C-alpha cells in the first residue's frame, strides 16, 4: 500500500528530504554536490524556489516554496515543461511531484553510472512536510544550516 503523502501545493513552503536507499551514500565525490544542485535547477526551477539546503553524504534537506501556476505571476510556471508532464499528471500537485521524480531519477542514473552500481539510489517516496507557520519556518532554516 502506498503511504499517504502531503500534496505539493502552489504557494506553500515545504521541507523536502530523503536519504540513500539502505543508508547508502548519495554523494561520493565533491563534484556530486554541484551536479545535484545543477540537476535540481534543471528539473525544478520552473516549479520551486529554493530557500535553504543541506547535502550530507547519505541524505539531504531542502526548504522550498512551490511557485504559483498562475501564468500572470513573474514567479509562475512557464508551462513548457508542465505541458509535457500534464499528459500523465493533470493535477498541479502531481506535476510538481512528477518533476521531483524526474530529478531524482536523472541524478540516480548518473551516480549509478559513476559508481558502477545499479538499483534505487533514494528511498521511495521522498519525504515532505508542509510548513504551517513562521516559527517552524525559522526553526527549519536553523536546522538545515546547522545539520552538518
């Protein structure tokens, strides 16, 4: 049975986090951190604003805000990539989750090739917590930055 996940709704802040499958590393070389951030930008910058992050050898934390899907907003989705994802995911929440999935898959394929490994790199599904108030938001920023 699939676990119930908090939907990724436009305009809300989320703590996104995950770890390596079976506690394995996600980052093997220093270059992997930059590659992860580049892939994050490539797959998700249209949908999210990144406020804080922490990349540790076997897990990561992201503080993101889901952008509005309103085409009149300067922070809105451009919909070029969204249209491709909409074919299988008509709900905006599903589109953002699908973009995260594509990001994780792309990164995992590259690391698997680099490390001559196979199989899942990340635990599935990725974890997310909605940020309900400014106190939790402030504590999360502190937690992410002090985690290392």
